[in-house]
C-alpha cells in the first residue's frame, strides 16, 4: 500500500532547473555540467535552493559566474541528506505524529519506534499502539525536519546591495557519466568502410534535457580532494569548433586533447545509454597480414592502416572498440574486434581480428655453442606454413634482447633495440623457413 507523508503549511524556496544548459563529457567517468538561473534579489540577504543537480556532483568543483559587483555570494553548500520515510521517521522519534490506518482509523501520539512495526504512544492515556506498516495509509507530520531534501540541492546565500534581477551561471563536475566510441568496419578487399558511434552512459543521478553536448577525447588528470567552490566575477566564453566532415559533430584541438561538439541539442536521461553518430562513410586503405612471434604457439591475424588523408581518413580517432565485418557475397560476417587507443592524425592503427586457422608458425634452436660465461651463439630456424589456398602477407617477430644477428638467409629489420622483424609473402600452400645465427 502506498504511504503518503504530509507536511501542512510548508513553503520551500527551491528552484527546479528544467534546462541543463551545457554538458561536457570526458572518457574517464567525469562530466562538466553548465547551467544558469535568473534570480530576483531585494536588497539584503537571500537564501536559495536549487535542486535537479547531479547526485554524483563533486561539490568542491562548483564555480559560480557573476558580473554584478553589487551581488556577493556569502556561502554555498551541497545538501544531500535526502528525505525518505525511514530517514524522516528517525528524526521524529519523540515527536508528535498522526497515522491513518485501515478503515480511516487514526492514531495520534508520540513516535516511539519505527523499525518493523510503528509504535505510537497516546499522550493522554499512555497507551502504546503497534501499527503494521502494510495497514498504514497516511503518515502526517507537522513539518519536514531540517536539512532534508527530496533531491540533492545546492544551497546559496547571497547578499545584494540593490534590488535587481540577475542571471547567475554556474558549473560543476560530476561523476557517473562518460562516453566511448564503437567503430564498425566492413572489409572489402584492401578497403575498410568505417563508421563510428558515440555512446554516452549517464549514471550521474540527473536528467539532461535539450542540452548542448561536448565530448573531450583524452585522459584528463584528476586529483580532486575537497576544497571550496570558486566564485568568479566574469563569464567564461568558448569558441565553436571546426568541421569534421561528419553528420553530427564538429571537432577541434583543445589544450592537449580533442573536443567534439554536437551541432544540435540532445536529451540524456539518468540511467540511460544514448548513441549518436560520430561519423559515417569513411573508407581507408588497409593492409591485412598475419604475425607470428618466435616461440609462440599461435599466429595472429591483423588489419593495419595509416590514419592520414592519403589512406582516406586523417581525423582524430578517440579510443574505443572496433568491430570488423567482411563481405561474403551479398552478406557480411563478423570476423573479430579489438580496442584502439586515442589515435591522432598520421599515426598507425593496428587491429587484431583473431588467430589465423591455416597459418602455422614453429621455432627451433638447432645449435647452441657456449662462448664464455653467460655468452652463447645460437642458430635458429623459424618456419611459417600457409595451409590455405590464398596468399598471405607474413610478419615474423623475434625478441633478440641483447643478442646480435651475425648472418641470416632472410632480410630483416630491427624495429627497436630489442626486436627484429622479418616480412615476406606466402602463396597458397607455400611454406618458408628462416635460418639465422645470433650471439650475445
């Protein structure tokens, strides 16, 4: 049965924010909420409560923007002791309470306890009435206890030197909201048709209705450990972004990050996942290859492309999961997925699609000679077998550590101080053996 809490004669000076104003979402469970409210001030002190704030707000991050020198913020606080039946009854122990139960029967007296059944003691007779919660229709209280709110609220105390109407802008950081990107790529020969969708996850405890949305790609450092909110005398301004050639977003460099701005307002409800297209119709030149690491038991299958305009892209790619599909006649089939990191223009993207079925790698040390204390010369055979009907591009990696290759029957490249790479092609049903000698 639904229970109603009634507080006669109470007026709460609370403003409900219906328009979120602006929202900037970061990759690492963080959002910046920007809003504004118009107030009417009489000369003197004023206290205002604003609800509809995010329940995951970081109170110390609150910044209030005001350019009226006659208006000063005296104090601010975040009220989060939320009103609920048990929380209110706990504050009412020893206070007068009126309960209406089944068939309209009323119990008036002092609240003694509320756990399980509710105990009300009649002040005149001393009689203790035990009332089952499922029989209660209405609980009537004189007033709401202090510092209780139906929703989290910001409390501001202002002092005004004059009678004025003023629009106050403010912003704060909140946890519980983040975004990521999901890429879908369809492989057609040596081309990859790529599209991307942004997913926004809102668990901040706040609905954002018809808000301007920005997304920041990059990992911002966070060391928020309390402190006072800031009060600023001037408004902060920002510029619009440059086109990304996408359907919905524009992007620009922003400090050491990239910022994406949606070209229209969006609504994101609490506990909602919202998807918006980041871009579509991009086609990249790609390389498909198999990679075998010496002494490993598997050969991995990869796609690789350069994120530049020459290959068909050349746009900042935020981190996310990239799912790859392949054309099979009139249909497409899923062939694997991988995470890609934040990738700026002109950098390489490498996507692991899975383990190759028909390409086998095998490594053997065929000779080992001790040269001295801790020093050896080794002869190593690496064989790669292509058991499929199709030609394959092959890369073989060998971790050389502090060894140096003295001779090799196959051309190689030192990719860094500790690794060597062999690259070659294998026709269908073709095998290749690499033999080299190395010593430390």
